[in-house]
C-alpha cells in the first residue's frame, strides 16, 4: 500500500536529553535530504539502511541551522511500518524539537495522527490487530508483569493460538461439507456428528481456557481495584499515603474513560493496585455513612480487593462488625492499625470476624507492618493463579468480549448437534465462531473500529 509521509515527535512531551522526530513514508528520505546536512554529501537513499548519521538540520529557506542531530535511516520493508523511516534525534528541549517537526511538515510531511505509525504497521501487514493493541498496552504497562503480557501478545502468541483454533474450525467445516456432499456410507450422518462434536468441544475448551486467564490478565492490565474502608480515624488516609509513598505511584492517562471516582495507581511488588475513591478517603470522614450511599456500595461491589482497617487502640464497635458484614465473600485483608498504642481491641474477636481473611498488624505512624501488608497483597494475588511467565493471557476487554461471544456460538453448535438439529444450523454457528475469533486478530474487522482503536494510541507511536 502507498501512503503519504507522516511525521511526529515520538518521545514524551517534556524536557529530556533526547527527543525524536520520526518520519515514515516513501517521501521520508527526500524530505530528510531537504532539511538534513551531514558529513557525506550524498542523499539518504544512498546511505546504508539502519545506520545513524551526524549532522545539522538546516532550514532550506533561510539557510539557518535549527538543530544539531543524529539521524537514523531505515529502509522499508525492514522497518516498524514497512515503509522508509528516518528518526531525527534532537538533543535540545521542547522548542527545538518542535522547530524540527515544523520544518519537516513544511517540507512535505503530514502530522501523524495518534497511533498512525502502528496503524501503518498493521495495514502494511507487519503485525495483526492483537499485536497492534499489544503495542498500546506496552506503552501503558504499569508493572513488569503487565509488560510481559503485552510483550507475549506482541510476539504473536495470542494470534497464533487464535489462528490454530480458526484452522481447526475450518477443517471441521470442510469435513462436514465433504460428508454432506458424498453420503456414500450409511453411517455418514452419525460420523459427521461424531467428528463435529469432538472437534467443537476441543475448540470450545481452548476458548474457555483463554477466557479463564482473562481475569488475571485484566488485573495486570487495569490494576487490582482496591478499596480502603474503616471507621473514621483508624488510619485509612495514613495507609493510603504509605502505599503511595512507599511505592512508585503510576501516572495514568487513558483517554475515553471518565470516572466519577478518583483513583491512584501504585505498584506493590508487581501487582498494580488501583486505589479507588481516594478523594473520598481523604476528604470524607464518615465512611460508614458513605457505605450507606449507593455509589459506595457499587464501588465495594466492583472492588477486587478490600483493605479493612481497624483501630488496635479502640474497642470493636457495631460499625466495625457491619463493615465485616458488607465485605463477606470478597478478597479482604484486615489491617489492625496503631499497635504502638495500648491495646483495647479484642483480637480474638477480630480473628473470628476475619474468618479466612488475612490479618496484618501495623503501626503506620511508625511505618511498621507495611512490608507484611505488601506481602499479604502479593500472595493473595499471585497465590497459585499466575502460572509461569510464558502463559498466554487475554487482557484486552475487546478480546475478552469476542472470546465470550465465540464461546457462546460454539456452544450453540455443540448443543444443536447433541439435540439432533440439522447439521447446517451447526455449520452456521461454527462459521460465526470462526468470524468472531477472526475479529480478535483483525481478519474481519470493520474499518471504523480500526480507526477508533488506533486513535487511542499516543501521538508518535
Ligand atoms: P482516617 O480517618 O481513617 O483516614 O485516619 P487517618 O489516617 O487520618 O488517621 C487518624 C489519626 O490517627 C491521625 O492523627 C494519624 O496520624 C493517626 N494514626 C494513624 N496511624 C497511626 C498509628 O499507627 N499509630 C498512632 N499512634 N497513630 C496513628
């Protein structure tokens, strides 16, 4: 495919030692030649591919030197987009890198839309859609583990698996077709049913296995939604502050998600915690009153992890017991805080109320017990559930939704055959399964979806 030449600043906005202006397209080298003066006089087309060159960016209109640069020259198709690419490494701040960008735009490049480089990689057939989405995940990865999941996906593990399943469905469909066309044997119908059921069940099991990884995958991608609850003054804000200060707070900026609750991200031993409603904790004193309101109930219901804080230096109250009641059956870590003060709490009763929840004691004011708490969080999350680093996780909600639909469709095929409905109905369901799986890797997706997906990328990627 032939496209115009696009350009963007590919490094984050802000002060940095280096900033990169990237160009991609068949005019990239011509535009580069217009603005770049290196040691060699020759054109970029003559440079060896994948080499880097020292020189200056010069405004061809004024002859003025704009920036001292290193330019990487990469010839398509062995590039990210499969097009000719140049990357201008500028070493100045925001102003000079912007000047370089303006200059290449003036000389024939067009400003890239967000994600357009990756979109070209997809449109030029270098990567499939799930791999393109993995690039986006990688940019946003909040922990090392999340990054591994994205990397695996980018390497095409999910795509390969999906392709294998689609192939199996195709073979099954072909098999059925042949049997319908050549009904030479008396038992052909029975045989067809048998093959269809066996293959469909196998594909269904694989799909369901993938769906089961999605919970972990989603948490790795989006963070473990965590709510801190407890009576006023037990130390909720202190806990929040310790978690945020001890751990690298993660900045997130996900376009298109407006939430009415304020969130903060922290990385606790590889587990990304999304601390929900932190503003509420910081500003509202009466948590019990807030539990009463519907929204807080909703927040609790959607939480993956509850941190229930109690006061060691105070007796258990009816409200404390109500809180235990409200979080029954959820993943809860009970934190008994203020152990530096004289004990008043009935710890045996706390143990009884806690049932099988983990129990941690802290003196947050003295920064004690935070290690134990972090240990409890990571053991809760990783307990037997994350299997080795080379698992294929499904973490993207678009993929999860498609897998769920595919599972439904193939189950209908299976049910139909089991109940003796005509075979061509099962064929329809199987074909539908095949199509749904295809949407994951982008084999049968709508153009508008592609536009929307890529527009979520950051600029310059
Ligand atoms: P919240 O109302 O649940 O958010 O509680 P805060 O975090 O605001 O804490 C209430 C008060 O208890 C503050 O004055 C804290 O400094 C204090 N506090 C928090 N943790 C501890 C602790 O471990 N020991 C002692 N002695 N005081 C603490």
